[in-house]
C-alpha cells in the first residue's frame, strides 16, 4: 500500500517522509501495537531513540509488519539517536550497533546526535556526581560527528543529523565537517515556532525536524489545542485542533512526528492530507509565538555546549 505522505529531499539526495510516528514516552507494553497500527494506517517514518528504552518493542512491530507483507524494509524510514553518554568517539559505533540489535535492523535511515553536550560515560543514562548534580564529559561534538560520518560511510546509517543544536553550533559543525547534517530535530510548536532557526536550517540545506509535543510543559501552561483561535480554524476545515497544528508544521516544511499510542488518534493525526491552511491561518498561528520553550535539560544548563543557555536561537 502506497502512503499518502509527501517526501522531503535531504542534502545527500536521500528522500524522507515529512510525517512520522514519535515513540518518546510510549511505554514498552504499548508501543509495539502503536507502531503496528501506524504502519497499517500509512505511516512509514518511525522516530526512536536509545534513551526512550523501547527500541526492542518498536523492532518487534517493524518485524511483524514486514513478515505479514504490509511493508518491505525499504518502504520504512527508521530514525534513532545517539545518547549523551555515548559521545566519546570509540562509543559511537557500538551505540548504533546496540540500537540496530534492539530494532532487529541492518541499517538506520537516519541517526542523530540527540544533544550537542556530552555526559559522563559511566554506564548510567543520567549520570550524577556525589552531590546529585549531572556529571559532564568534555568530549567535543565535532569529535563525535567524525565518528557519525564513519557510520554513514560503513552503511550503518543512510543519513546522519543532529538534534537540539542551536545556530552557532550548526555553523561550527558545518565549518568543520566532511558530511553535513541532513536535519536538526528541535522542539517546535506554535508557542515556540522557531522561525529564525528553521529559516537558518533551510538556508544551509538542513531540513528542520520538529516534535510538536511539549514534553516539559507544566499542567498550568496554556493548552494550545483548547485555544479558541485554533478551534475556529479547525471548525472552518472540519478538522480537529490537533490536525490543524500538525498541518501547520508540515506546511512550514518541518518533518513532523506526533506521538500517540491510541489507534484512533494515530489515524486522526494522519488524516491531514485533504486540506491546506491559507496564509491568514498560518499568520494567525505564527502570532502565538511567545518563545515558550519549557527549557529542556535544565540540569545541564552550565555545560559549555548546552544549546539554550545563552544563544539567541
């Protein structure tokens, strides 16, 4: 079955679906069925990460859908991410091989450096010192990137990219790399529309990859999907507020990866290909921006490579 999802083209010539399923915070007991449901609906891009702790279950779903003939491996586009405690160059290849083993795959379509800063390599995912503070490593992300380039040369990843890098970090990487990143995965939603960073990425032929989830949002934060202006746009197109927000991301050229384990929501999130937001709608949604980052990883704000500590974007 062909998928309705449009493709973007990476700077290395590879194509990639602009829409996929996120698996962050999806519990191991739920994620296998969610991925199966998503593939049945037409999703072909599945976004994973070592730190999510559920890659084995994601792999079970992928294997089941290949075995039952729904898809072939080459129909799927699987992303994973190198965790912060594995930045040391000699740990990068073992890290992707562990992910490939968990997923039951021979290669990834896209492998990302999850964050630009490195944490202590002591076997823990979230290492802390005797005082309970996050333990840093002094590995430079440029050295990590050289090992990422080797993964692509060896065919372990078809494309490589980054996540949560700011403008200065991207510039520094582009000036010192042999293989440029194809994408930068960032927090992006109407409260943090990241227009400057997205435009910068596009100017450097880097595709923005945006997660619409606000993982660090607090219960009393404004609820975007309850906003009457979003609801009014949704009513106009006979769509849900969530579908409007997802369409907004896609129309801006962002690869978009909503997360759900609910079958009807997975289907609903996918049903955004039969309408287009007009310029007025886009302008209205853009006006929601309030630089509303719920600063991720505050425990590492003093790290020299933390992307959100000092830089404008």
